[in-house]
């Protein structure tokens, strides 16, 4: 029997969140072959991930070489253990990587979800073709990742890229990290909602906004109303873009990467948020740095983390083989 080429092998990438797990069977070239998604009980992620891997393997009949997991939290590159994960506290107990390897019978790589998303966009999305890239994901939290010369830049401790905790307003609200006025306190999805509620309460010009008719609106609802022509909703999206653009200008001036890629649920507002981000970044950046940096929206959507996790698992297996 002829040995299977590494290029013929497939890899499973999984995005593990507090409320769900999203898995993809990914080719060696970074293309999604199949997908699975299910609710993920936070107290038992091992069983959930093992079941998703088995479903993908059984349904496709493909040879799976390794599994990559992207999750919210700080993952130690040295030990592979999860150091901090406020969304998934259960993954901090024990040795998750070893438990998953035993449950799946495959090599397992753990990675922070922003890092995995960055690798996904770099390999198969909006970062393709660049050498250096900064990636931002803006959703329930805000994460960031740096790719220099085609490789993740992890920093001295291994936890570089915490973009959401750049200070934007020193006199703002307290962040979950303990700092005051982080970008996350004004531009993450829950905080966009908080700011919008506060403005609805005190701004008479908001009285015509359809958002006032829905007491339980979300950031997605704000984006939807903004796209539908609601001026107040558009104002809140535009101001959020300015906050993000201010932080992006810091990245442009500091790193001057070829590309800045913006992903996550908040970016579903499209040009309504991308345009103020770019305008504010341009206003606050050194012009030569800004002109040499492309600021673009991510293209992979919910596939970014699974693809990136699978690519990282692929690279880990190849490095071991070498």
C-alpha cells in the first residue's frame, strides 16, 4: 500500500466557546471539507470535542492527522495548558490537551482563539498574500494577534496581542481585566449595547430610533437597524468605529504591518463600521505608515478559528515529523 502524502491528509479544527463548539474538517491546503456544530456544555468540553471529531471522521471517511482547538483564554505555549479563560473556566482544570488526545486518539494543539483566527485569515482569508499582519476579532470580547514573517508573534510570556486591553479612556469604566477604560469596555458587543442604552436614556434625538422599541436589543440589532437607515443606530456604530480606529492607529504606528484584518461579529456592520475605523486610523497615524498598511475586513467569518486551529495542528505534526 502506498503511504498517504501529507498533502492528502486532513485536520480537524474546533472553535470552543461558552455556548457552542464549531468544528471543521480542513484539507492540508486550508480548505473546509465539512462542518459540524453543536451546543457545548462548558463543564465537559472533552466529550463534546471528541464527538465532533468522530462525526467528521466517520462522515467523510477521511484520514485525520491531528486536531487543533481554538478557545477564549491564555494558552501557555510551553505547557499547552490553559492559564486563564473567563468564558470556559472548566478548561483550566487538568491537562486539557492530554485529555483530548486520549479521547480522540490524535495529536492535539491548543491555541488562543484570536491567534487561531489570525492564522486562518492569514492562510486562507483576507491576510493571504501578506507577510506581516495584525488581526483583530471584535465580538463578546476583543482579541488580537500578530503575525510577523509568516509566524505568530507570541512575545516574551507567550501572550502577546491583547488588543482589547489597550487603554482608550483612562477615566472610563472598569474592565473585566481590572484596568480602566480598555477598548473592550467601549467596543465589544455587550459594551456597544451598554453605551447605546445609556444614550437612549439621555438623548432626545434618539426618540425616533427603532431600538427604543426593543428592550432586549443586541449589537447585531444595532447593526441591522443602522443598515436599515436608523440614524441613531448608525451614529452608535460610527462612534464605535472611531474607538476601534483610534486603537488601530496605535498598531499602525507601532508595528506598521502590511495588513490589518478585522473580524468578529461586530464587523457584520460592514462598511458602516469599517469606514469610520479607517478614517480615524488615518487621522491618527503617521501618513507613511498608514499608506503602507491595508485595513480590511476578514473574509472567513465563523470558519476563521476552525481553519486556523487546523492549520496550527497541521504545522505541529509536520514539525514533529521533521
